[in-house]
C-alpha cells in the first residue's frame, strides 16, 4: 500500500510539473526580452515577421510544439532551427525557464 501511494504521489507531481526543470515566471521575463518580438505575447507568431522571413511559424501552444520534449525545445532555443538563429541570451537555466514558460501556452 505504501509503495502504491508513493508511486501515485510521484506520478501526480510529475503530471502537474512539480519537478519541472525551469521556472515559468523567470521564463516569461526571458521570453519577453528574447522571443516575444517574433513569437508574440501568447506564442502566436507575429504575422509581419513570418511574412518578412517567408516562414510558417508554429503556434507555440499547438499540440505539435507542445508535443516536443523539453530537451528538443531547449535545442531549438540553443541551436536555432530553420531561419531562426540560436538565442544566445537564453542559455542553461534560462533555456529551462523559457521552456517552462512556453509550456504555459498549451491549449
């Protein structure tokens, strides 16, 4: 019984993000400084930027983006993807924080 209860508590903690690597509040600050101009306030791409760059930017709250692992998201932030350049101002713990904040866009 004790083992089952412990397993349920850990499962609930992981499901609710209690063990998330990043801090969404700190991630919002970093996102606002380094990501918002292209990805928008709520993770919906700035259409003028997308048109200028001739790219289809994904809604960061979409199932496609939210389905990425935290490591995959951090890699995109760190290394860039397509025409998106690496975000050098967001690294290490900052990248974890941005990923935690982007998770709040989930629809």
